[in-house]
């Protein structure tokens, strides 16, 4: 399914109170494992009929090998029937006493209910392990692909190839998966963890991938709801509730890891299916909480840069040519000894306009006391954080207010005459000092900020 097809299918199906904000195709790592398993299966239907005939013939008195074979129209020797008779004996369905066969109580139960008959045999079982959690997946292994999409998550389970540890303490998970994939017709009895026949793990990668769509929903205007993620199958768009719950539990980690740079591709899709957004005059904000449209957000950002009293923080994934518009305002506030803090960068998509970035760095070198410029992937790596960068868009102006949402402050370069994907931001003027403290603590930043 193409991105445009998925977008058209999903854009009008957002949960109540939400709208679709971002759509990302990605690959999820899975590890393919093959083991030799002892399983309990229902025998073939024709074999069940043979057992039925044998037991009923014995009940009717054809209980010696000679009389039984004569009744069945066989010669004095038939290896197949002899083998099955002794197999029934092993299962306690019949017994052999003084060269005579008798039907045992288990055999009588079988004649009342043929479904109770099971046979044990060895067979190879191939299944998938989650490359991040290590859990056994109840997904058919044929669904996995060797090739991954452009955006993907890397495997976090680095247990060596064919190590018994990979399936240690997982018997119940594997047994449940075997039963489900075989539609409850077969049951796993045992396997030997020391004899894994195949493991796709190579060179730090899981070897196989499942493809999905990651959908980000943001609240409609004037809503107190929080943004949320949903994961859907790449081909069918069927929701995956397990992965959706997992991604929402670590929202920022996954959206940082997978989100598109500047959402350019998403804007192109929206331009195909949506009307252009009309310019809107900035609202006068009188409450502690206000919703801003895309253009209201930009106007408010410019207003904030022009009216900094002591300090301003800007957090944005990418520094692009759009930042050139703001450089004169940066220079002015720094000349006036106001403090400027910029947090930027996302490891998987560290795509900047490097001429613009170099001008920003040069400005920082000229104003080391008042201009703090932090490349977050480098910072997180230095402190051993699991985060790989930022996808958050945030501006905090003094202790007056902060703006948070989907507007890319340092990379959005469109004007009001162009078609854009609509975005919203929230402007909050309550507990602004706590927001400063939260960012410093969350990112382990030991910065001296102006009061």
C-alpha cells in the first residue's frame, strides 16, 4: 500500500476528538527461529477409521491375529496393521494377553469420542521473536520480510546466534503460539533449547522485518486530550493493539526515532487531498491556555523573539534555511544581553541546512556567555541516555508562556500563500517556570539560565 493510499484511507477515520497528524511507514525487527519440536497431533481421518474398525472387530471376538486378519481380508502378516495395533497398545487403547487382543478402557473411550485420539511426532516449528522485547509473536513467519523499509527500528535483543538463552524460559509462549498457529489442532510437548536449527540473527541485526504504519493523532482544537500513536499493518491497515500500546507507553522515544524530517512528504500528501489553509490573523490571548493555528504559531514565535525580556528556549529537530529569517532577531537579543538556548537534532534524521547551521554556530561562538547551542544526539550519547534526539517543537519565552505542538520553529519555511498541512500548537501561560525546570531535568541539562 502506498503512502497516498494509506493517507486517503485513514484521514477521515481518526478517533473522536483527534485528527491525523503524521503517517510513517516503518519496519519492525523480528528474529526467525526454527526448532525441532515434539508435538501432539490429531491423526489423519483415514487412520482414525482404521483404529475404529480394529477396536470394534476385537470387541466382536476377532481378537487373535489370525481371526482379525481374516476378518479384514488380509494375509497372515500385514506390517501396517501390526504396527498400528502395537501403537494402540502403547496408548493403552488395547492390551495383548495370552496372544489375544482386548479393548482397554481407554479404547472404549475412543469409540465413544474419536477426537480424544492423539499421536506424538517430531516436526520442525518456525516462529518469530520480537526483536526489541524478545517475546514470541503469534504471527505467521511467512509475514516477515528480509528487506526493510527506509525507516526502521533496530534490534535490541543481541543474544548470539542459536544461543539457548534466546528461548530460555519461553516454553509457555512458544507452546501457546504453536497451538494458535495450528488452530488448536496440535499441541507442543517439548523441545531442546540446545538444538536450535535456524536463527536469523546476524551482525547485530534480527534478519527479518514486519512492516507497519505509525499514525500520530493530535487533539482537535480546544481539546484537553493528549496526542497518541497507533500502529497498523502495512498492507491491510488492521490495527495492532499490542504495538500501539507499546508505542504509546514510550511515545517520545518512538516518534523521535521514526518521524519524517520537517514532515515534507506528509505536506505533499495533504496538498493532494486538502484545501489550502487561509491566512488567519493572530488571536489575542487572554487565558492561560490557547490553541494556535499554523500561522498564529509563526506570528507568536516572531512576537516572542522580538519581545524577549531575559531568556528564550527553542527546541526543534532541524535547523534549515527558514532559520535565516530569525538570525537578525537572534543577533539583536544577544546584543542586548538576552539569553538564547537552542536544542536541536535527531540522530536518525539529522538533516540540516549546513550553511545555515554554520551561521548559527558562528553566532554562538561570538556570544558564548549568552547563547547556548546544544546538539541533543551528541548530548544524549555523552550521558548514556536512550533518547537519540528530539522531535519535540517547543518555545519557552521568559516566564511568560510556552508554545508546544507540531510547528517546526527552525525549519518551517512556507508562507501563507502556499498549500500546507494544517498544524496546531498550544500556548500555555501557567506554570512556565516549572516547564523550564522540567526540560532541564528531562534532558539532564545543567544550565545556568537568566532569572
